[in-house]
C-alpha cells in the first residue's frame, strides 16, 4: 500500500512540475482534433420536375405551396440567421418522411439537415399540418352549403361528403410489426379520407 501511495504521489508531483514548465519545454501534448462541420445543400423545389415532386412528396407543386402558406405563420422563425432552417425545408423534410415511410435519418439526409435538427422541428410541423384539419359541418347552414355544392357538380341531392380508403405503405416499428401487416403481406396503414365538394377533407387511420 505504501509503495502505491508513493508512486501516486510521484506521478502527481511530476504532473505539477510539467505544468509549471514554459510551454516550449513541456514536450509533446495531445491536441484535440476539431471536427470540421459539413454544411449540406438544403432541399428546395426549384429545378425539380412536377413528376419528380409528386414521386418524392406525394403532392404536386401547387399543393405544397398552398400547404406552405397555411403553416408558415406557425413555423416562421422569430430570428433569421445563416443557420436558420427555412420553413419550406422543414415541410419538405416531413413530407418526404411521410410519403416514403422512412426514418428521420433518411429524411434529414434528403433535406440536407442533421437528424437532431429534424427531430426538433418534426412535432411542430406535424402539429401545424394537423391543425389544418377541417371540422365536420355541424350547423344547418354549413350542411346546406355542402349539399348545394355537390348538387351543382353532378345533380346528386343530399350529399354531405365523399368517403374512400387506401393503404399507405410504411416501414413498421419493430416492436409492433404485426399490427401493420396487410393481406398482401406488406406493411401499411389503412387511411380513410372524407372530403366535401371542394376536396376539403378529414383523414383518419387505423393499424391494419
């Protein structure tokens, strides 16, 4: 025990003496390696063909621009800096993830941002999109207006809305993979959409 204490004291003393020496006499020191930050090119719609936009985001250019205008007030940054992520980039990253069923890492890579940044704004973008969901017409005036709109389109009376369902493919969570397996032996969620005569809709889904 005494030998160990002495050896420890000697090492500590040697370290103190080394620290007291001038910088040029201290001998080689380990230098911290500074990792250079890599700035990726962020996603934008400019330069993409309409076919490529639909394939990547499941929406056309006009629909994305309308969605962007609707959520911009909720997501616009209060302070603009060179590192500020534009609202358009945030929206495109989230739309790509939803359209492809990929993970945050893939969506962030496509958008040209980091995964932690993507994770930070993802809930805000989703909440902004969900907030646009219209409510079912719950007054006599609103119901009559919808009925009149459908009647003027095809002459069919007393219609409040049109309903349909579709399967949206996705990558399932490992723990609950069986909940998303469909009859075609792929993974998806069964999405139900209800729209009025102006295609304003409400969407819901269940695991299938």
